[in-house]
């Protein structure tokens, strides 16, 4: 058969059986349907908005907010604008997410390692913790802490005194606050110099070990530097710090730093909840390193501590980091549950603004943009960390 | 060749001896599992102390000091709060749960019509249990009934308004019933939608792929609260004026869309794990796209990701609690409403009792699901296992 004949043969296939034609047809159909759907939605929305006299656009952000916010990190009053209120909300979301991530990671790693412990009791306790917390909705845990535990604490007059001059009552946790005097920069400078020195020492020690095989106690030197230099600076600057203890008044505690029960409930619940997932991730990561690796470092004469640090953990981290990232993102997203107990995070403040102005679309767009950017930034950071931890492969 | 004298080899077997005392028995187990080293001993002691401190507190609160009978708040108040219990008393207030149990299960569903909910629940169980036990036959018929027929029967029973049943509007719904309805609909809708989205994401058609990716990533990037918020505030804006959406329906749409984005990622994981040869094998048999996916790829891919699918279900079951934020009353919402809005049972212990009760119910469901998925995983692990 000649080339011509084959071409003729294929040309006779009906158009509807040609995969390219079909795929083009379906995609065009999809685009048309979608375009029609969007047009319909936009048309309806414009109609609905003009009926309820809501102007579109982000101009409302400059309007006066008119409501107060309990937890603020930046200067804010009810005279501030909606935009500033949203910034306060974003900052609160970030603070609770960051605090939760740190605590959840610590608890999660401890419990995860506990589940692998040789100690039967510790293993069982860790299992109970994981099975208990990951099977209960986080919102329930938040409400439990808020309404079930923290609001039952004694009133201000009967505050529970805690060590270091702090108090616990139903208005939250009162801590002594530190006020830094002049000369604070000296301590910061000491810290910066210490970190730089540690970096230098670690490099030199590594180079020397590579060249001569002699080891250098990097860890203890680093601790000494990082604690010692700022301390020295602190003493040299004449101890420029005043500690302000919370004072018990008749109706309130004055002075010190107050951590509100809303923040505490949210922070505790998110940390404990996410920690149960992180524990499972850590366990899977450590179990994912083949047993031969343990035998290999023992055969090389490394002691368990060092073997864990140099052989097992770097390999386990490769398995742990990707799912850990998604847990961090989950925690950040779950911080929006704050609205249930009135902690003013982005979501709660956005909701208030929406109720006042009726700008539903703009507020939802702001939500999506902020949460998506937090997600993207966190994943980029964790991907970078992942790339650093990945073992170079051939 | 030299003769070897083999007499140093034993001629009879040594009799088996009992294992050394240090290797078996209670003492050996304790030594190995609790007191292997100084650090272990210290940890064991600390853990024992913690348990000895916490467990009596927990048991006393739950059972021994708890109040079991009563008609209102005075049953659970101490003398200084106006009741009869000794000062400093702390314990669960179970009569609160007892007197509100109907609400916790059905919300404000009319009392005379509750048999409909119970009947729907019973049907649900009758169809679900045989579906879950592998040995029971007629799986195909069972699945068609459960996923295809049951939703309509359930709609008729719960909503009513035709075929002789009184109409019960959804704002009256509440409690565990709403939790289960949300989860069931979420599961039934999200699995097929998730499969379609996953196929779309791996499709060779650029526009289909782009749209799937945008949908999945946008939904996964925002909290469910935001999706629910959109569903409850923006959906009414999107439809022509005068057309209204039921609030429960809006929440259902939000939950189902949210879950399907996560489901899509789980299914995509399974699709990626199927070797290319399987796709090529299907192609060489002359199967079309849907035949290839339906008969060859999906059965293998879904089996692989059963744990992930069940995890998504569990996550969704827990996430249904968030509807309380858009002021709907699922189990947690009803419990919260009774705690903060009802003076009949306003005592310091009410909140704890109510939440412990709700937590127990959620825990039983989630733990059951995760155990079942482990069981299925072991059962279905026929290949791909090293």
C-alpha cells in the first residue's frame, strides 16, 4: 500500500472520532458554558447590588470603622478606618498561627517520638493523646477551653497566683511585662555578634574536622556565646530593664501583659489538635527510615544520640516536611475558627465589616487574597526548607 | 583419606529448657518495657505520677462525683451557688444531657414527626451495615440503594410536604441529624465530583486542566469558614432577585464543594500511583477514555487511596461543626445554644458536661471510621504491597 492510500484511509475517519477535534469541541463548549454562567452571575449580582444600594469597589476601606477591638498589636481605635481594622485582624491571625505552629511542632515531635519509645507506658500515653485529639473537631476543643475551662476560672479578686508574679483569672493570663531602657541596642548587638561568631566557629570547626579529623565542641561553645554575650552586654549597659508586675486592684489587675482567654483557648486548642497530626507524621517519618540505617550507624561506631542526629533525623525529615507543611497550612486556616469565641482575627473582623457595610464580595475577595497569600508564603518557605534538607541524590 | 573421630559431637538432643527467668514473666516484661534504663525508669515514674494525679480527677468528675438525676440547674449547684452540693464540688451534670437529649439529636424538629428522622436513621443503618461488611452479598444492589435511592427516600422522610407527610422546614432541623445529613451529602457528592476534578487535573485538554487546578487550589487555600461564608452570603447575590436558597442547602453546597477539592487531590495521588502500563494496556485493548478510567484505572487507584478518602470523610465529619458559625445548629451548635442560651441549666459545670458529651459522640464516629479504614486497607492490600 502506498503512502497516499494510508493518508486517504485516515482522512476517511469521521471528524467526531478525531481526538483533537473532540477535545477542542469539549473545551470550547466548556468555555462557552462557563462564560455564560459567569455572565449570568455577574448580571444577577449587579442587579442585586443596585437593588440594595450597595456600591462596589474598595473605597469603603477608608471609612471609619466605629467598633473596638480587644486584641490589637498596632495602634487602633474605633476612629480608625476599616482598612486598619483588617490589618489588625491579619496581624492577630498571623500571631495566633505562628504561636500555634511553634507549640504544635514541639508537642507533636515529643508525642511522635513518644509513640516510638521503648517504654510501654509512654507509648500508650502518646497513643491515647493522638487518638483522643485527632478524632474530635477542633471547634469543639476551642469551645471546651473557652466556655468549659477558662471562663470558670476565679474572678479577678480571687486570681490564682502563679510563679514569677503572674496571675490567672477569668479575664486571662497576666504576665509581668518587661520594659527596656536605653542601651537595649547593646544587648541586641551582643546577640547579633554572638550569632555571627557561632556561624564562623561552626564553619571553622567543620573545616578542621574535615581536614584533620579533630572535633570541636561546637554546641557548648555556641550556647556559651549566645547566652554569654547578650548577658555581658546586659550587665555592661547597667541592666536597662524594668519588670512591671501585674498589680491586684479592687476590680482589675493593672500593669503587666494580659493574654486574653479568647487567644488562650484558640491557641491551646489549635496547638493540641494539630500536634496530634504532627505526632503521626513524625512517627511515620522515623519509621520510614529503614532499620538498616540504625544498624549501619551502630556498625560505624556512632552512639545512639549522634546516630539519631546525623543519620536518622536527616532522612526522616525528608519524609516529614511535606505533610508537615500542609499541617501548618491547616493550622493557619483553622485559626479562622476564632470567630466562634470572638477572638478578633481576620475572619471575625471581616465579618463585622461585612455586617456594617454589606460589601460581601469585597470582603470575601480580601479573605481569599490574604489566606491564599499566607498559604503560598508558607509553602514557599517550607519548600525551600525541604530543598535544603533533601539529601543530594545522584 | 584420614578418618575423623566424630565422638565430640553429641549423639542425643539436648532437652528443651525453660527460658531464663530474666527473659520471661512479669518481672522481665516490666524490666524490658518500663525500667530498661535510668531514663526509662524516671519517665515511667513521672508518667505514673501524672496518671495517678489525673485519672482519679477525671473518673470522679465523669462518674463518682457526677450528678445523675435532677430536673433543673439546682441539682448541679453547690451550697454557695444556691444548691445542695458541698462547696468546692465539681462533677458532670448528666441530667442536663438527659433532659436535652432529644434536642441534641433532632434539634427543634417537631416532636410528633421525630419518628420520620428515626426511620430515616434506621434505614441508613440497615443499608450501611451490610455495605460495610465484606462477606454480605448483593453489594451492587446495596450500593445502588444506598447512594441512588436512599437520598430520595431520606429527602421525602425528612423534608416531607408530599405523599402524605407534613412539611418540616429546615430551620427546625438540628442536632446530630444535621451533622449526619451534612456529612452524608458531602460524602455522596464529593466523591464523584472529586474524581471528575482529579481526572480534569490530569487531562490533556489545557482548558479543562487549568480550570480544575484553579478550582482545587483556590478552595484548598482558604478555610472552610470562608467557603461557608461565601455560600451563605454570596450565593444569594448570584441568583436572580426573588429566588431564595434554603440555608441548609447553601451550607450543603459549601461543604460539598470544599470536600470535593480535597477529595480530588487524594484521588489524583491514586491516579499517579498507577503504572503507565495500565493506561497503555487499556488503550491497546481499544477501550475509550471513560471505559479505560472506569474499568482499569479507577478501581486500582481508588483502592490505593482508601485511607486518604476515609481521612477526608473524617475531616469533613469534623468540619460540619463549622456550620455553627453561619448560625446553623448541628450537634455542636445545639449543645452550644443550650449551654449559653438556656437559663434552666445554667451552672458552672454545664458547659463542660455538654462539650464532653458532644466530644464523645464525635469521637465514636471518627474513631469508628478510622478503624474501619484500617480494616479495609488490610483486606484490600492484595498487591502493591512489599
